[in-house]
C-alpha cells in the first residue's frame, strides 16, 4: 500500500490528465452517437431503431442509455475541473 501511495504522489498530475482525457473522450463519443442516432439511425444497423414497432430494443431505451452515460461523464468531468480549480 505504501508503494501505491508513493506512485500516486509522483504521478498524480499524469493520472489526472489521463482521467480527464478519458472522460472527455467518453463525452465526445456519446455526443457523436446521439447525433448519429437522430440523423442516421441506419448507421447502428439495428432494425428496431429503423422500425420502432419491432420487439427488440426501443429507440427510447437507446437514447436513455446514451444520455445517462453522457450525463454521468459530463458530471464527473465538471466535478474534476471544479475540484482542481479550488
């Protein structure tokens, strides 16, 4: 445990930059997926998105899941940014 603390103390800036970059990438991917979902649902190659009457995944479920991931990653990114600015 002691060696982990030493590693985290020495590499804390790099770890923070990496985590912020990962969260930013997740946000961008979610935005791109949401835009694609509304502009071209055929890109996902799911029949239920093109024909909502299908019994598979509903478009509302897909939008809800992507929106939830986007909200969580945006919230975490903002929290990290505010925490580091204090």
